[in-house]
C-alpha cells in the first residue's frame, strides 16, 4: 500500500503535478521506484525494467535513466557531460565540481591514494582487522557491522587523514552521523542534528589545519595545508573543510557496506562461501564480485553540457542522465548470467561500482585493500560464520547496505 506521503515524495522528486495514481505513474516511470521502498529492498528487478525501456529510458521531466553498462560507461567518461553544479557553493567538493576546479583539487589528493602508495597501508589495515577479530565473542550473536565492518574504515581514514588521537573518537561519531545523511534526511530533527554535526566537524578540521600550520606534518591534511600556504590558488581556504569532509565520509560510508553486502552475498550462496573459506587467497576476486553484485553506491548521474549523443542517441544540452551503477553491473550485455554471484567470474572487475571518467573513485585502491584484508580474515577465522537474527537494511536507496547484521561464530 502506497501512502499519500510517498506520492508527495515522488511529486517533489520529479517536480511534477501528478494527476494519476501511484500505480499508473510507476508503470510509466519505473525509475521512480528506485527512490522508494522497493528500490531500497531490491533494486535489481527495477533495473531490468528500466533496461527493457531502452538504453536511455526517458523520464517524464525530459531526462533519462540508464541501467545499460555501455551507456553508463559512455556518459561517465564523456567530456560532454558534467556534474553541472555551481562550484561556488562552499559546501561542495570534488564530486560536485567540474573542471577546472575539479582537476585542481583532485590533483592535490590523488597522489595519496594511488595503487602504488596504498599497499603500504596493508600492515596497518591488517593490524586493525586482527584487533577487531580478537574482540569478537564466540558462541554468542554479535553485529558484524558495528564490530567489524564499520570500525575498520573509520580507523584507516582517520589515520590516513592524520587526525590526532585526541580527536579520533569524536571524529568517528560525527563522521558516522554525517555519513548517515547519504541515506536521505529522515526528519527535521535529523536535519538539525546534521547541521550541528557539520559545524562541529568543520571546527575540528579548522583546529587541525591550525595545528599543521604551526607544526607541519607529512600527512594528507598536512599536505593540503602546505599546498594552501604555498599558493592559495592550489586550494582556497574555503575549499579545505569540504574537501576533508568528503574524504572522511566517502571513506566511512561505503567500505562498511562493501564488507557487509559481500558477507551477505557469501552467506546467501553457501557453495561460494565454502569455496572462499577453502581458498582465502581468492579475497581480491571476492571483493570484485562483491562490488559488482551488490555495490554500496547504486547510482550517480551527469548533465549534458552541450548537445551530444550517447551510443548514437541524441541528448540535448541540460538533460540529466541518471546512471544506475548497480544496474550496469547486472547488464547481461556486459556480464554472463549477471544475477549469479560467482567469485570466479573472470570479468567481475569490469563493474562500474567506482564510477568512471574523471570522478572515478579516488579511494578505490584503499577500499579494495580494506575489504580484501577484512574478508580474508573473516573467511579464515570464522569459516562457520552464520546469520543469527533479523538483519536491518540502512535507510535510503542511494547507498545500499546492511545497518545491523547479527551473526554468530560457533565455539570451536
Ligand atoms: C568518488 C564509490 C570508497 C573517496 C566515488 C564515486 C563512486 C564511489 C561511485 C563516484 C561518484 C560519481 O561518479 O558521481 C565508492 C565505493 C567505495 C568507495 C563503492 C567503497 C567500497 C572510498 C574511499 C575513499 C573514497 C575509501 C577515500 C577516502 C572518494 C572521493 C570521490 C569518490 C574523494 C570523489 C572523486 C572525484 O569526484 O573526483 N566513490 N567509494 N571512496 N570516492 Fe569513493
């Protein structure tokens, strides 16, 4: 049963003055379902319906949605598309910027995240994972998310940014709260809490900037501060807090869900789980198939900056194309038997879960490293892991993940 509130939500979303029933509307516009409960529970059949409507499915407002791998890939890589936001909004950073501002800031942080630099974090990641694994109770249920999946990326990104230990705990709390906004604002009280959180995070970052100015240090924040001191044109003062905030929540709210979603896929496919526990060295492959099968970031989108084409179909300047990354990953034109979870799939890494083109996830090597180490440890240490209670999905459908995941490790 669809309530008045949900209908109002769709109207707001699409800016349409609807005079038809919800059901008639969804028949005409399946992509709307992505934003509602069916999209949160299981978006994959919806992507199939969108694909059935064509490579570029038109929306009532004159935009497009695509769940085609080839079309998503082309849109994300095309120079004719951009994010089309006003870069002068001080709250925005990389994700919401077009060149040249995007290029300038990306150049500043990208060197810290390359696949050449990131493996050096392996021992640190392993140490955090070992610690977490040690504290997990045997023979009684625990929450996989709060005990393992969430604390790992928090510890790692806090380290990488160079957050002083004294701030680490408060930082983790605010970061988690702020990241929850990615699932959508739940209420006015939630919106107020987020504003306060954002303000407090900005305060902490500003204090750390000051600290680094007085005592330069070779960590990511230290380098951002130094770049600003050398040339205010490399990174403007007002860009520094949004950039650090983005790095923080992008690292918090995605990797946790990659670990959770992949463990769920493994436990739901006992043959794949058994295979993995017997060959934990498959961890990297498991991560790629986990990313493909149930990605933490389900969609993004771009605006045509000029009249252009996607796979030969015309798109006019100003039209928006929603790229359903989770749908692209299940496109039968790109993956054989795409709804099957197969950790031996040879081309799993062709997924679009980290997007593509200039906004390709800067944290991809780090996310892959963290997830591989965590999953390998789980498979090695807990081969008898099983579900032990009711799972709770996180709110919203843009970020897909499990919020509470009760599991049990039987005593040996
Ligand atoms: C961008 C996914 C982990 C930092 C993106 C985008 C996606 C994504 C889809 C691009 C969105 C778009 O094209 O509009 C993921 C997933 C992760 C993950 C699925 C984990 C499994 C991380 C980590 C970090 C990070 C660990 C680092 C701290 C960023 C940043 C951007 C980004 C800074 C913006 C890049 C730009 O606009 O140039 N991520 N991410 N991500 N990600 Fe990640």
